[in-house]
């Protein structure tokens, strides 16, 4: 199921960048393709893993379930590999993975896309806010509401400050 488009896609992913071309072409022959519907969970925490996925299109959310609560711990997109840890360690799946947008993956985990790619005119402060709010690593996200307010106030100009004064 190999094509030059598939090969070009794989050679530009972090997971495959250091693999020799002939090895990558052999691996590509064994890939299967799968379409995942928006909102569908395609990896379940605690289940055994027999495959991993390379995301070709779309995005998905990685969620860990603790004490009955779901915690989003990352977002994955084009070129990312999900589900590999269960294969590498032999342990059950460590997280759920839910599709956020129509996903096209290649069976066999990238940062949030830069919003300026979609809106080049996006103000730098708003771009920074979006990237921090959507960061894959929890320690790079906002840690509390105060941090969110502090980053949003310059975007609101004097409006935010006036509301705070009137509320007091």
C-alpha cells in the first residue's frame, strides 16, 4: 500500500526521520489505513495494545482516567504516533485516545499547530495565549486562573481593568 506520497509523509515525521530509506519503504508496505469518525475513541486505557497509529490528518486528544475523572494530557496531530507505549512495554494502554476532528491514520504522538498558520494576522499576544492554553505538556499550560487573567488583560486593553475596579 505504498506510494510516493506516503513515503514523503513518513520521512518528514519525527518518528521516521532517522530510519534509512530502504527500511522505511519495507515498513510502509505493511501499513494499513483506517478512517476514524469525529468524536470516536480508538484507543482505550487499560486494554492491551497490538498496534500503534501515525496520524495522517486530523487531531486527537490523549486522556488519562483517574478515579473516574478524565484528564486531557495532550493533543496529537499530523505526523504524531499514538499507542506506541503498549507495544514497546507490553503494558496495557496508559491512556484513552479520542478523535477531535475527522482523523485519517496509518497503523504502525507534535505540538499544537501554530494558529498563525491559519490566521497570519493574529496578534502575537493572542497567538501566545492560544499556544499556552493548548500546550501538550501540562507544565507548559496555565496552572491557575490568575495566570489566564494576567495574560488576557493586555488583550482586553482598559476594558478588563475598568471592570475589576467597578467590581471592587
